[in-house]
C-alpha cells in the first residue's frame, strides 16, 4: 500500500509529465532515486513526512565552487544570469536551476531552462540529490559541489 506522500509524488510527477512537450517515462519506469526525489519535494511542500508533521533537521550549508570562487548557501537559492548566484553565461537562463534543501539534504532541479541542466554529464528531468564532487553544468558554466 502506497503512503500518502508516495501517491502525491506520483500524481505530481504525472502532472509534470503531461505538461511537457517532450515525453517523459511513466512513473514506473523512472529510477528509485528519482521517485524518492519527487517524494522528498512533495513532502517538503506538504510540510509532512509519512502523514505526520515533522521538524526539519538542521540543514548543513552547501558549498559550491564556480571557477576559482567558492560560495556557501544555508537556504534555497537559484543559479542563472539573474539568479541568487548570478553567472555570466549567455547559454544560461535568467533563473536556470534551483538548489534546495529537503529534510536536511540538498537537491538541484532545472527550472525549465532552454538548454537544460546536467548533473555529472546527464540531463536532469527532476530534482536530484547532491553529493560532494558532483558537477552541475548550467549553460557552459560548471558548478562543483564542495560539500553538501
């Protein structure tokens, strides 16, 4: 029996899938990691885990490196030509990608950018969990996770 969060995550994914011009695989065909990412996002939006209200764990800051510069963030932020972290890249959208915390973990998600967002060389279609040394490509700019 699926939990409420699992059912909501599936409904959110299927609505997202239906809204896109390019077909995405059905819920059953996406990876377990992608399903868990959708569940984490739905859980954060709903303010609950497994049907009960839960306090968010202390979130560790994320440290990222762009070129020779390191940046530390403690709350959700966007990256793009006009993001919280502004990058000078003609191939990046104004608000290209969002980095967000969900239950103490950091995720990256594309915000419908024209050129997409790549995580370790693969285009992401949903929020993806970040780990140390991950490389996120936004336009021609590479963002490296120093710690998450």
